[in-house]
């Protein structure tokens, strides 16, 4: 390994389960040190986490980086999207944060969509029809169920905002993460005061939205980083991963993590009234149409545990179909759903049931992929239907497969079999933290963050040729989803 050229920057990924920190050579993208510390998520009907532990985990992760962290000249934080962080007048959490996969706000979501003009109005105004994951629905839930906590709130932040504020002392955010709140309008690229007034949230409680390439501030003294080091805007985890890949418009990404996502950078502002595609802004000046499923690796691992199998112990064949909606679902929009198993026979094996769980999770993502890519005016952004071959509808552009699941053969083989697309698995790991590092490097060096990542060659990796698409399995899944619609919508 070549000696680092420097300067050093730090990229942070504060996710649902842990905080990771990378010290990266800004010139080459070489990771010179890294650390990780876990989070605790409260079990039960909701999903909550104490923001203070994110800060403690960041300190622990940086400590594991040793002296390299103390040589960093800039830092940026990528964080899990949508979480509602409520702070009191002293900047301390009023209560644990409501995380993105806490769907207790489904009733509030339904009321908000109806009260403010329906799905079409939300899509045109905000860019997305908010699912229960979005922050605006969680604030409405908090005001209804915990009015004392809402009244005690002096500041509302997203997870990455909270950590950035702990570093700088300033309340800031970026357009990418703000676009997943439900109160930032993609049409005006500003907070929507009508939505805020409707949900009883003062704009004064929200952070300032920084522009592309603008600094959030500098590191305060007494922290586990050099005082005075530049702090970039930071962004949401999906936006950071897009930066980490240096995406150009139209390149599709499928990310397999606790949640599953499909997305692509686009020059067109998305506005999908069906609610399948969230019309996010990216961390630069473009857009990031994205579809997200709540049930991905965590749900499939749970099925493997119930069956007493290793997660790779899948069997081919059989007629089993599973919709692994263990936490409700966002894509399709079924917040009250639970997991559903259909087609079980005497000769069905545990491995076939496990494979069915993989199929169900990947199917939900692939259903949304065409909409993500076909997002431009008049039905295309140049990456949708015009990007297809004649053989089975497979796209010529390879899917970039990332996230923890991309390391597993069962996940990769399922994506290949059900998509009919070629797949490339980048060798670069921790793309959210790498994207945050690229953002920090761009601020420090006066470059574009995506160009920095492309200079680091982060998409290089193993390529897999397309295989014939398994239309029989897709047909069983589609028929099961359609036939079970009433059951899956039952509260």
C-alpha cells in the first residue's frame, strides 16, 4: 500500500445499528484508519434510539482511529434519514429519537395526506407522498401522543444534523436530508410554511439549510478531532452513498441493508403521485429519486433464525412465496402489514422458504426500479424505457449492488435471477462514510464531491453477467401480493 499523500479527512456513517468513522487520504481515497461502535434500538412496537449514544459512539469510533483522526483537516457526517430528534433549550434530547422504521405514525400520515390535498398535491408540492417513515408524520404522532414532549421541544433535528451540531455548535442541515422530512418543498427548495403551520411546528425550531459546498462550521475545542477542522454540511445516508459512488445521472443502485433502497441521480425533479418513489434532493444540485423498503436484510435474517438456518442455506425450486413484511412496509405502501407465507407444500424445504424470503424482499425493490429510472417529464429521464434491451426487459446499465447484503451470495444471486440485469459489486466498503469523506474532501480542496469519489475509483469491483429472468417466480409474487391486498391492509 502506498504511503498516504494527505491531507486527511473523516467520513462518518451514523446508521440505525452503529456509527462508523473512516479517516481517508483526500488525495487518493485510501482508508488509513477506521472505527465502529454500536447503537441500541429500543425493542417494542416502535423503533427509538437515544441520540446521546450516537455521540458517544462517534467518540468511540474516532478513538479507534488513533492518531490519524487527530490529523484530519475536515469532517462530514452521513446519517440515517427521517429520524425525529427533539432537543430542549439546552440542546439535550427531550426523548429518544423516533427512527425511520418506526411506523406508529401511519394513522397521522393518512390524515396528513388527506388534509393537505391528497397524494398528487403532496407529490407536486413536497416532491414525495410522505410514508410513515417521514419526519413530518412522526412530529404529528408526537404532538398527539406526547404533547408534553412536543411542548418542551426547542429544536427539531435529523440524526445527521444532531451530530453536526454537536461538532460545530450550529444548527444546520442540507437539502438532501431535508428533502426526506415532508416539510421541505422540492418545488421551492425551502421549508413549506403551510405544512409546518398545519402540523404546529415553528420554522424557528428547524436548522438552516446549507447550500452545496457550504461549510457547516468548524470543530469546537475539546472534541475528539482537531479544533478548527472544517465541518461539511453532511447529508442523509442514501445521499452520502450516492456521493461515495460518484454517481452520474441514470446509473441505478440497489442497496441491501436494514432497509432496501433503489435509486439513481437525475437532473429532473421527481414527483410521483403513487408514492412509490420519494422525490429526494441529492447532496449536490441534482435529485435522487428513490424507493425504500422497510424489510430487507434484517427481515430475511429473522426468517433464517426462525428456520434454524444459516442465511446462505437456500434451496432452489418449490412453489413457496413469501412477502417478508415483518415491520409493515413502505414499498408497497402497507404500514399495517405483517409477513405472509403462501404455497407451502409437504415437500417444501426450509431452504426453499428462506429463498422465498429473499425473493420477496428483492421483488419489492425491483418493482420500484422502473419508476425510479423513468422519472423525467413525459415518462423518462434518459435512463428508463430507453435503457432497455429486447431480451426480457433487462436493462443494459448494470445494477450497482451495495450495502451489507451485497457481500452475500444468496442476495447477489437473487438480484441477478429476478432482475435479468448485469450486476456490479463495488470493492469499496462503507460507501456512506466514504461519501461523507468525499464531501469533506471537496470542501477542503474546493472540488466537486462526486468528482472526488470518481477520482477515488469507488465503483471498481466484480462484474456479473445478466442471467435469464425468473418470470415464474415474479409472477407468483405478483399474484400473491395482489390476492392478499385486503389482508395486508388490515390494521
